[in-house]
C-alpha cells in the first residue's frame, strides 16, 4: 500500500531541562542539614522539617516526575522515592505530636531505616552502569541508612553521631554531583568530573 503523501513521520526533539541537579540538590542539602543535627551540632528543629517537606520532599518528587518525561526510569524511581522518604520521615515526627497515632519505637524505626538501606543498596547496583559520582552517593547513603538503623536498634549514641558525619559526606557528594551536572551542561564541557559512564 502506498503511503499517503499528505502525512509525514517526524521525530520530536526533547528540549526539556535536565531535572537531575534539582533532585540532587534537594536530596543533598536536606541530608546535610539533618545529619549536622545527627552529629550533635543542633537539635531537631523546624528548619530541618521544613527542608524535609519542601525541598527534600516536594522538589525531589517534582524532579522525579520530570525524569519520567525524560524516559529515565532510574532517576524517576530514585527522586520520587527519596522525596516521599523525606515526607514520611517528617510524618513520623508530626503524627504522634498531633495525637494521630503512637510514636514509633526505636526498634520499629530501625526496621524503617534498614528497609530504606536495602532499597538504596539495590539502587546502588544500578549506579554501576552510570557514573562514579552517583556510585559514591548511593554507596555512602546505603551505609548511612544502616548506621542509623544500628544506632536506633542499639541505642548507641556514638554510632548515631558517627552516622551524622558520614551523612554529611553523603549529602555533600550529592550536592557535588548536582552542581557538576549543572555546570558541565552550562559550559558544554567537563568543569567538575563525575566519572565516565559505564557502557
């Protein structure tokens, strides 16, 4: 059958912005601020919770939705999942204060953190096909979740404090990866290296 000359097949070029820096900044900055608290420098406060809701939470979810439009399954899964992680973490703090439900016990919180550690470890496997910077972020995040889980399970404050410092490193790595993605794109060359993509 001859093709109707009145119709033509054309491809649509993706001109949407790269959402990865937004998601990485939302995750990284919120992680650093929470873990400065975990390291013992200040109390749990409204600044951390507000960041958890709006930047670590909502901004990451937005980045994940945008990643889905870029056909990036890994980015979508990671950003939306960690966005809702921050929202659930804030909810765990607020729901008992509002009298909705009993507070989470340290043992249950340890299980919550451990399951996020397992999830992150599984995503780390995916980063082995991406770049070195993301591998470092997900490796340190996996360690962070398990350190926090052990700290809550044992009640060992030294482990929680150490986890805070390790979490600062993890968050800083995410910030670095975010700014590297952004600057490399803006300048059209490698300004900050993130490592080669594994083929």
